[in-house]
């Protein structure tokens, strides 16, 4: 696990409007979580930084609680074991439907228009696809999604495949694989275990920059149309538990993060964003519709 150098405490940003000292000294803990869409080392580094930053800004103890998979993240939110969770579009909609009053607090600048990319092993013979109808080139191929509950690694790609007439039973073996995460999908396609797969564009670009994805071994063949994706979802009772206006303070704190601040720059860099913005809940109606179509929302 990468070690993050200790830094001296910084003054609380005014924008976060910290809680009064009496509340700051209380034993209440804000428990944050996230869907495990990438490798655990990166997730642990990122969300411990987030926990430290929010703790300083809000004046409460913040604890990062890892979960085993996407379904566990939704369950932990439903039962109240997590107060604030970084969800993908599908899991965010699932959690919100299971917990009426849950608050969509913020999303990255890249999430209002997010993309998936289809990738292929360079030796597979699969060529770049010019349009959506070209996805028929994947029929009969060994193909893998990411997590079964991933918006960018399964839900929307499956929707675009179905529009092109590519049902899941048309892949080699009569079904696709499910790697569990975007990193794993890239590794499996690059190794040749699968001929093709699909990942979220942000992870794909990050993997290219880091060298984990080798262009000589794995190539991008198609980029999807845009759709809304990740968001921070808060429990409906945050104000009751932490004080009036606390959910607003959480939103303000997250929206205040800028690359000009050294610690916040690390967080934004790991998120692959320049800043966070407010959420338009209505935009996620399409995610719910597709989720119901493929049976991930009932």
C-alpha cells in the first residue's frame, strides 16, 4: 500500500462552514465508502485522503470503510452502515431507490457526460469500429464486462450492444465474462484471456498514462455515446445526526476542492477530475430505465 506523507493540519476552509466546537468534539463518525471499481491499493490511498480532507473541513471524524463489491456498497448504504458513498450511476440509482430521501450531493466535472470504451487484444484481428452497428464484429468473440453492477463497465455498454443487435448469448461460449473491475478487464484483454472487453474511459486513459495498458497489446476500438455516471450519495438523515445544514456543508466542502490546494490536488488527480459539480437527479432517469430493462433494478 502506498504511504501518504503526513502533513501539518491546515486552517479549515471558510466555504465548508465547520460545525461548532461542541459538535466537532462529539463521538459521531461520518462513515464513507465507495464501489470497488479499481485496485484496492488505489482505493485505500484515495479515500483515506478524502476522509482526512473532509474531517478537516467539516470538523467531525471521518472513516473510510472498504466494501467487497458493488452490491455490498448498496447494501451498506441501505442499512445505514455507510453515510456517504461514491457510487456509479447504476448503484447510485439502486441505493437511492432503496433509501428514499437519499441525497445526490456532487459529481465530478466529467460525470455529466461520461463514456465507456470498447477495447480489443491487438492480436485478435478486431479492427476499430466506425459506428454503433459495427459492434456486430464482436459476435462470436470472447468478451468481458467489468462488474455486473457497473454503469460504465456493463449497464450502458450492454444497452449499446443490444441496440446494435448483439445479445449476450452471441459471444463465444454463449455468454460474456465479468472481470469484477475496470483494471481487471484491461489486464484480461491485454493478456489475451479475452479478445475484447469494455471499460470506463477515465480508467482506460489513466492506464495508458501509467503504462499498465500497452498500446502494442491492447487497443481502443469504439467510444460510446455519453451518459451520466458517478456521484456522491448521502444518507437522508445527515442533518438529524450531525446538525442542521450538515448535508449542505458536505456538498460545499466537496465542491470547494481545487488543484491549487496540494492535498485536494492529490484527491482530484486520483479521481481524474479538475473539480466536483452539483448533480441533476433527472439525468439519471435513463440509467434507471436501462437498469430495469436488463433486470438490475426491479
